C-alpha cells in the first residue's frame, strides 16, 4: 500500500531497453495502462529507468533488503518479457518467481 514501493517498481524497469529487445523499438512506452491513441485519454510519461532511486525508495518504505513479491505469471507468449521484468525488479530487491502457463490454462486461471 506504500506508494514508494510502487514507484520503486516502476523506476526499476528499463522501458526503452525492453522496447528495443521485445519489439525492435516499435512499441510506445507509456506511464499508464490506457493507450494514448484512445480519444480523450490522458497521456502520462513513463518513469525514467533509475535503479538507485528505486533502491532508495524501497529502503525508505522499510525494505532495505528488498522483499519477496511472490509469483509472476507472464501472459503467453510474452515469456521473455516476463523474464526481463523479473530481472529488472530483482536488481533492486523485488524478488519473484516466473511461472509460465499455456494460454488456455492462463485464461482459465
């Protein structure tokens, strides 16, 4: 529930690097779940990639050694994206385990 933890997770992600690796730079990183192409949607700039600030925010929130975030289930077929996200979060101390499922099982779950 601490906004510093959510902000730390966001700052831990290298969106430009992910964009290059996963879509050859053809995606449009955003700071919101709502696509900017939707009429009347408000665009939020994505947070910068800043792992030192992310670590500092986690420490301020009471997690100087990070924490276990549980399982991460990437949506099929984006398993490599899920692995990259888990790696970025791990680098600042947010530990998770990747759990993959086939599409039908994931949709059912």
